[in-house]
C-alpha cells in the first residue's frame, strides 16, 4: 500500500503566521543531480536521489509507467440481455439491480502533475509551489453511462477510498526549485497512483448481464506541516529552452 512506503509527498507549507518559519528547501536540479523531496514516517522530509526513490518504488511493487488501457475495455457498451430472462422473473426490480466487480488492482507512478508556473530562465531563477493547481481521484465508466455516483458509493467503502476527493495546492514560500540559465522548468509532483478496474452487472443473481466496465484512480494522501496533498514526490522538470511551451518530462502534453 502507498501508506506503507517510508516516504510520501513533501508539500510546501501554506503561508501563515508562525513563530519560526522553516528554511526553504531547495531543489537544485542539474542533469547530473536528479533529486526529489520525500516525506518520512516521522514527519521529517529529505532530498533523495531519483534513482534511489525509483528503487524503493520498485521494491514496493509500483510500476514506473502507467498501465495501458485496452480500447475494447474502454469502449465497452454492454451486452444484450438474453431473451426470456425478464419473463422468467416476476421480480421487476431485477432490471434496477446492479452489482460491481473488482477485477484488477495496479499501482504505478503517473504522469507529471504541475505545481508551479513555467519559468524560462535568463540567469538562474527560483520557482515556488503556487496556489490553484488541483488533482482529484477519478472514476471512469465505459459507454457514457451515468453511474459515477453509484459506483463511487459502492467502491469507496469497500476499499476505504473517497473517490470524490480533490486536492488544491497552496502558495508556498517554504519550498523552491531553481531553473538554471538557458532552461525552462516547472515544479511537479510525481504521483503514486492505485488503479482499480472491473465490471458493472445488471440483474438478479443467476440472470445478470454486463452493462459497463470501469476503472478508478486513487492518488493516496501525503502531507507536510498539516497541508494535505497527494502521495508521491516533489521534484523539478527542466529542459533546455528559452520560452514556453514546456513538455512533460514524464507523460504526454505540455505544461500550461
């Protein structure tokens, strides 16, 4: 489980009045020094080499890339009910009876999640976690069926996850990253994700048909100084450049 790792996300402290603000933690990333910030179980945080972090994840059973989703699974539109089933049952409520199956659970490091504005440096420049970036647990159902609320209500209690939860970043003066001259960069989360997938069945016991497939992504929770965010690690994505756009270091698409 994500909670069993000796590290999680280190998120910057929200700007509030405090007797002794913590010293800013700097991510000084160069091509030869690839670090991330992780949170230890005792509440302390530390810089750790990315390669070491990857080794720990591999030991815990995490895939370093998101699993590919089968197009047939995503595009499933239901199976026609066998003729005669409805007539064989006097209980008309069978058509409104649905069941969920949980068929597979996968754990992996997902695509980069943006936590700051993109900076293109002329001379070294610092960037900080900014407010307003968000990420949420999610549920996807094939065929466009409007069963999200029903599935969250069934799946959430069974696995102990709130699939309606979202996180929004807070502005930070505590943690910063440095973008070196001639590079564009952004502060990111490398999110640890648990993906569960299965089927939705309709009908009474002994006469069920599959009407949809589903998958649900759970990002887990990490925290630092009372600020809640998703589980994973914070680092930098930097590439040579003089102006945006900046593409993800892991995953497809561009940062905004």
